[in-house]
C-alpha cells in the first residue's frame, strides 16, 4: 500500500530500510545480541563496535 507513494516520492530506499529494521532489528537490538555473544564483556563489545565503525568509515 505504501510502495506506490514511496516510489512517487523517490523514497523507496527508506521503505526498504524500514523493512530491514523490522526483520533484523535496530542497532540497539544488534548490540545487545553482540554483547550476549561476547558473554557480557563490555570491553570486547566496545572494541567490536569501534572496529565496525572504523570499517564503515573507510
């Protein structure tokens, strides 16, 4: 229902991103899952988030 209007407004990528967030969760959800995978080690979480940030910025 919203796809035709999104196309008209050249906003399809925003609608796609919203769908991805619904399917995969938002950044906070991903960080909580990562923290759980790292056995609650907040230093390891901080390092991993920093690494991802640096990888993204290149």
